[in-house]
């Protein structure tokens, strides 16, 4: 997959366009971003190495409090490092 993504991105750049690749990360354990953080970081790094430029995570949306807790935990665990 890495070669195919690189080929498509190169073809886009040759035409003056930057092409992003998005992966939807479906591992449900990420719903608690503090759980298994090292495993998720490894998965994110592998996806990045393949050429993915964006990652979509499906957070819990049952209520506002859970969503805010998820955002805080995700930020502390993965972004604020």
C-alpha cells in the first residue's frame, strides 16, 4: 500500500495538487484514549509510514461529558507529548 500511496501522491504533485490519504481508525479501545496508548501510537506510526496523512477516530458521543473527557484524554495522551 505504501508504494501505491506514494505513486498517487507523486502524480498529484506533478499536476500541482497535494493529495491527502485518510484512514478511519476503528479500534474500539481508543474510546478510552488512555488505555493501551503505546499500542495505538504504534498503529498510528505504521499508518503514517504507509503514507496516510489524516486519521479519523470515532469518539464516544453519548453525552457531552463523555465527549469532553475523550477530547481531554486524547489531547493529553497523543497530542500534548
